[in-house]
C-alpha cells in the first residue's frame, strides 16, 4: 500500500505545477501521482507543459499516471483534423506530443475510487465503465454530488463555481462530504495547483495549505474537510 497524489487543470501554469510537485514524495517507490487532464489553457497556449510532464513520466514511469482532459483532446483534434493527420508521422516535435495525447487514458480506477477529468455517468451505476460516453469523462457538467459506489476524484470545474462552493474566493479541493472531490480548475487565474493526497493504508484524504508570510513559508498537510461556508 502506498500514497496517491492527484492534481488537475494545470492549464500551462508551469511554476505552479513545479511548486505543487514539492509535496509529492517520489523517493518512496509506492508513491503514485495521477494528473487529471487539461495541461494547457483554454486558448491552447503554454504547450511547453507537455514536454515537462512527459519528462516527469519518463523519469518515474511506474509512479506518474497521466489522464486526458477536454483541452488536451481538443488540441489533438484541432491539429489532426482537416487533412493534417500527416503531422502524426512527421518529424515535427509536436507530432510526439500528439501521439502521446492520443494514447492518454480517460480514467483510472482503484477498488474504491475513480480518477477522471470531469466525471462519469453515475446514472449508469455499476455499468458506468462500459456505458459511459467519453464526453462524460472529459466534459461532464454539472458536477455530481452525493453518494456513489466509488469516490470520484475530478477537476474540470472551478471549486468556486455555484455548482460547488459558490464562494468566489475558494480555490482549493472541494469535498461534498460524500463521494466527490473536485480539484479546482482555475489555475490560469489563481496561478495555483491544489493537491489531493490519499493514504491507501489509512484510507484518509488530506490536502496542503501554504503557511507562512510571503514566500518564506512552506506547505502544511491538513486533513480533508467537507466544504463549509465561512460564517
């Protein structure tokens, strides 16, 4: 048994991603990092994030798992449609990235969890894995809340959205107190990538808060709590 870390919606924020990686203990071979998609922003900019993630995956091949998000699939479709599929076999450096995106899985399942970019078709219940259109995995909206047969760990939506906290200042991991955890999808505005951690031995979720004045503080691990509005 080990520890699973999850991040989502990096949206090209290389600095924020590198900062978030500081809490991931890769020295422990049981550590797994799952990235939940949307590595570039909505304008398909900041594509330098792809070689960085590919390099990290190459460095830790048994510890870094990368899933597809809607922005990544949209980029692939935009660059290979309209007769441009020859780019996939070309020497263009982007062809390697596109082939990598094409092979990214849409979700990862453990005995108790589903890691996915946006969500699953929960109305399909125990056949969600076979009866779910890929659009659910990539673009499900609105986000589900309440109890499901698995814990669902996703991103895609801002945790400040009215569908989740409804708090414009909340950009952390949102937990509904039941089966759903949403990693904030607003990093291009906040320049911050939140991290969810799951200890497979204790079955406990935690997250991280930056504590200390200015830039001289450090990350502190705190228990995951259901969202409660202040006051």
